[in-house]
């Protein structure tokens, strides 16, 4: 299992970024996927989740209260890629973002830095 995040960077408050997570080594469409983040000095926290191909639709997407209405999780099963569209970014969204899946154990990407600052 390999998960590789991309798309992070520096953005001003109110701006947008789209993170991608390229997955390989497993049957991507058959597994739920999640985004987590870890800010400096804080524990890693869950951000959003999306169901597998059998559990499609908006009801299969869940969000932490802190990002609800601003972030959108999606997946392209043909491309084995997970996305996180982040709009109306705030300084408190600054963190390293990780994609995650659970297949008998947790698998993590290497993480990607997102910095929201003027």
C-alpha cells in the first residue's frame, strides 16, 4: 500500500487549495479513505472521510465540524486518487495533511504541508 499526497503550499486566508492523494498497491475503490491533519504541537485529527464504491453519494462523505461547509472530499476511482478541496482557508487550517486508509491496519501517506498566512 502506498499513499502519496500532493498539492500543498502557502495560501492567504480566504484562499483555496486542492490536495491529492495517489493510491497504489490495493484495490482503491473498495476501501474508505480519510484525510487527517496535524498542526504544530497538536495531536493528529480527523478532517474528512469518504466511503468505498459500494457506499457512494453525499451520505458517504463526513466532515469534522471545523471544516464542514468549507472542505469537500472526493475520489476518482478510475485514477486511484483521493482529493480534498479546501476553500475559505483560515490560519488555523495550517497543518501537515495526511491521507489514510485502513486495511487490517492504518496506512498513511508521508504528509503534505499546508500553510495559511498573510
